[in-house]
């Protein structure tokens, strides 16, 4: 983006359109026994707020990868889930 004001205007427009889609989705959701709520759209709102931000300012950052075993990382990672009790 050219500057912060352009970014703010863009994010405001995306936010407005997202609200419209969210309201439409809630009103038209076919499963009336399990209705949608605004909480179903929280992650989308977080992503919109982070548009155009540098990676250091993003709301959610990717975790650091674990070091390799020769760099002091774990020798074994158990990825098999435990059986259900």
C-alpha cells in the first residue's frame, strides 16, 4: 500500500463487506438447529485486521520450528495419539 491512510481505508472497506457477508450468512444459514453466530467469524476478523501489517506485527505469528536433533532438539517426537481411556 502507498501509505497508512490507504491501508486503513482498504481495511475499513474489507471490514464493511465482511460484516455484510457475515450478517447474510447468519440470516441464511440452513441448519436452524445449529445456527451461526458472530463468534463463528472471529478468525476472519483477526485476518482482516492484520492485512498489510509487517510479519512482526501480525496478530498471529507462526511458531518457531523445533531445532534438529544435532542442534539440541528432541531425538524423538511422539506423533501417535494416546488411546482413549
